[in-house]
C-alpha cells in the first residue's frame, strides 16, 4: 500500500527528531491513511486509500450498506 492519499495527494514529509541533548536525526511524518470504500458518481464502488482529513471533510462518498437476501 503506498503512503499517499488518493484524493489530495498527501504523502510522507521529512523532518528532524530532536533529542534532549539537541542531536538531530532524520525521521518521517507519515499521513494517517485509512482504506475506505468510495462510491463514484457513475455508481461504481472502489476501495481507496484516504487520509483522515479528506474523510472528515466529506470528500469521500461512502456507499450504502449491502443488502443481503
């Protein structure tokens, strides 16, 4: 699974981990990604990798629950 949001394109950022003695080492800030089923306007449903910011803002249209006969 790639660490990139399928909607906004958010991906990992690079920064420094600063210790108590002020030693700096490289680290990665990964986005909070979730696998969510998304319904497209044409009616098709796919599973996408979405960041929680897009999920909270309502950019994702979740499909209705499945009906079992």
